[in-house]
């Protein structure tokens, strides 16, 4: 297998994340934002979300290493992961991911606690009103952020779209916004737009390339388009790739259509990358 010579931006690639990343050119992505499968038995179309935990961690470590290869020097990786509790065992996955990325040579930028402002019914307290075995019920997720080689990312001042308020909000380590409806979007775990919206403006410049290698319903692509960035989305489910394309076309399609009305964004199969 040879590597792709031309990086396909504004494309949704239907394929395995790791295999697809291996085909992309090195040092071509400025920012990767993703939420991988959490290994919490979510009903994804093409992924069995209940792997052996150490195999799951090994897989994730390989993905972070391959992302590092495709990032430009100074490029960033932001990973969203929740508290990982399954069958009464809490797995410290977010801290494992931090260590994996440091071991892969990333520079650790820090962690945001995303307060999900959840109004969901509270239950699973453990021993109710008793110190015998009370449980902590997560109302938050993590966003862990890293840089490749250099904390600084080159870019022109006029390509930065942060204003003072957003900058101040993003620099605080606790972010408050709600979740997105699975039913409304038609995916088991969609990002709320506010998550990529903040990360893209905080960590990249207009015209930069933003990658999501577990793209699902394509929220990162939608927001990247709206903010004047290019995107590369990868997901191994054709159903979700189609969903992502239709969201991008209907929500962020301006400028994506050529003179004949053809859409420039498209779904590619991983085989199309092999030259
Ligand atoms: C947590 S969801 C991402 C949701 C996304 N942030 C959104 O806004 O919709 C994880 C995604 O990873 C995809 N996935 C699982 N295994 C994969 C693999 N081996 N390669 C590529 N994508 C995979 C699933 O299909 C799912 O859409």
C-alpha cells in the first residue's frame, strides 16, 4: 500500500480510522478533534463498543500516534472522553489517554472539564443517603489537549477569529454547555456544536485543516466549514458518513458547490485513497 499523495480535504472518508490515517500524508493537519468510541456498549452501526479494555487502549494509542504523524509541527489534538463506568467499574480512561499521548511524544496542553449542565434524572446513587457505598454520578466529560513538537502554531493574525469574550471563556478550564439530542441528529453520541466551535476557534486559524477520525454525524465538519476551515472526516459506518454529508450540505454548504451546482464535499472509500 502506498500513501496518498494529495490530501483529500473537505472529504468524508468511509473506512477504518487507523487504516485511513496511515494513508494520509504527514504534516498536513492543523487540528484534530475527536470523541472516540468510549467502549461503553454504544449501539454503533459498524463497531462493537465492548472491547477487551487493554485491547481498546492499545488501539487508541495507535490512533494517537498516527494522528501525530499527520499533524503539522505545532498542530493540536483534542480528545473528548467521559467518565468510563461499566458494570460498576470506573476505568480511568481519560488519564490513560493523557499518559498515552505523552508517551507518544505529544506536549500536554491541559484538560477542560465539560460541565454538561445535565438535567437528566439523577439515579444510581449507590447506597442512598448512606456512607456505606455512595456513588459519584458523572455530570461532566473531559477534553484533553496536546500539541505536536511545539506549543505555538504559526498563523496570521487576520486568520484568527477569536474575540475577547470567547478567548476568556475558552481559557477557563470548566466549560458549561448542554449535550446534543441523539434523536434529533440520528446518531448515538453526537457532539453539541459548541464543543468543536470553541476548540476550532481557540486552537486553529481560518484556512487550517481540521480532522475528526471518528466523525460520526460530522459535527466537526459542519462547524469547521462554518468557520472557514477545511475538514477531513473519517468514520467506518457508511450510514454515518451519509448523515455527515447531508448535514454538511444542508447546514454549511455555502461555497461547497461548484458552478454547475455539483457538491465539492463527498464521501470517499478508503480504497480511493490507495494510489
Ligand atoms: C463517539 S462517536 C463520534 C460522534 C461525533 N463526534 C459526532 O458529532 O457525531 C464515535 C464514532 O466512531 C465511529 N467508529 C467506531 N469504530 C471506528 C473505526 N474503527 N474507524 C472509524 N470510525 C469508527 C463510530 O461509527 C462512531 O460514529
